[in-house]
């Protein structure tokens, strides 16, 4: 038997977001690796960087938890060299990645959590707030022509950027927030809910429902959240007013 229980959105936690990292990514501040007086800056990835990662079959992008130092170096090379990797030559990218690993491999591994946050977490926090998500069939290539075209449109319409700037300079984090901010009309963007907390609250709500117990939101605001028919029947059977 399938049981459905209403849970107010405000009762479920929002997905946890590293706001400083998100803000700095939108501002274009990247990850700085230092060794003595030398420094390597890895800028926040743009849509073009993700297109390169996809073309390269990046294991860091597909499986960051199981990737190697070589995979991290290849991803870093895409983020650092960007449009200079065109015309596309995979062997040239491999050489640059190898050189980057020799110079910065140890620092990349030491800053693995920050690198993952820069490359794979912050870039999508804005897109997660889109209300009007397309029901169209998912393109097997996430960062091919349609995605590039959308990024160029977002950059041009909402930031006055050229196609080049939208593809190679605009952080995908900023592109996602521009998309979300202009996606819902007058409604402000909303953070997505924490999936683990949502599942937990659903289980607890079903347990209370079957026991005829009041939900916390019913106790807090009884004039808004009335009893369900199931609660009324169970509480009646138990002699609970």
C-alpha cells in the first residue's frame, strides 16, 4: 500500500551549500596552488572547460572519488589552458597535463577536496535552483552544442558578454545563477532540498500518520495544517480526541 503524506517545504532542510566557495566562484576566484614563490591559479570552470573535459573522457568528471592523480592533472589542464587547447589535439592535452602533474601533482592531491568543490560542486549550485526544467529527452552529451548555446545566450542576455567570454571566461557557477534568477519570473530562486533529510522526514511522517500522531507542523500551526482523514480515523479508533 502506497502512503502519501504532505510535508511542508519549510520543514525539510535545504541542501548544504558552501556559500563562500560559491560566491568566490561566481566572482571568478579560483584555487591557488603554491610552492615556494611559484603559484598556479586554477580558475573556476566555464562551459567550455566542461566541453573539453567531456571530449577528453575525463575520469575526474565521471568518477572523482575513483580518479587518479593523472586524471586530476588532465582536468586541471583543461581549466588552466582552455581555448588555447584548440584546435583540439588530445595528445597535446596529455603532454600539458603530464607537465602540470610533474610541477603541481603533489599540491593537486593535497588540495583534492578544494579542487572537487571548485570543479564539480560550486558550478552546479545555481542550475539546481531552476524551476522550469525541460522535460526533453536528455542529450547523451551534457556539454555539446545545445549546452554551449544556452551558456552563450545567458551570457549575452543577462551579462552583456560576447560568445567567447560566455564560453571561456564566465564561470559556470555564475551562468547557473543567472539562469535561475531569470527562470522564475518574479519568484526568487530556491535552494534544492537535502535529499537525505527529505527521505528521513518522509519515513517519519508516514510512521506518525499510521500511528495517528500529530505532525510537528500540525502542532505548530494547527489552523493551517489540519488532520488528514487517515489521522482522524486512527485517532478515533484509539479514542484520541
